[in-house]
């Protein structure tokens, strides 16, 4: 799987999970905050991959 495909998949999944989490716990959250949470999830995916490779 190519590098671009991994980025697209991770970005898509982070947006989906952020949307689900905010709709479950914070029903009236603004869209910009949902995107912010998605960026946090996206960053965490790369942080965890980095830490996994270090171990």
C-alpha cells in the first residue's frame, strides 16, 4: 500500500471517528471543532505509528 493511500485512509477514518464521537457525546458541536478533533486523531495515528516503530 502506498504512502498516499495510507494518508487518505487515515484522514478519512479520523473524520468518520470524530463525527461519531461528537454526535454520541456532544450533539451540538460546530463543524470546525469536529474537524479539529479529526486532526487530533490523525496526528495521534502518526504518533502511535512512530512509537510502534521505535519499540
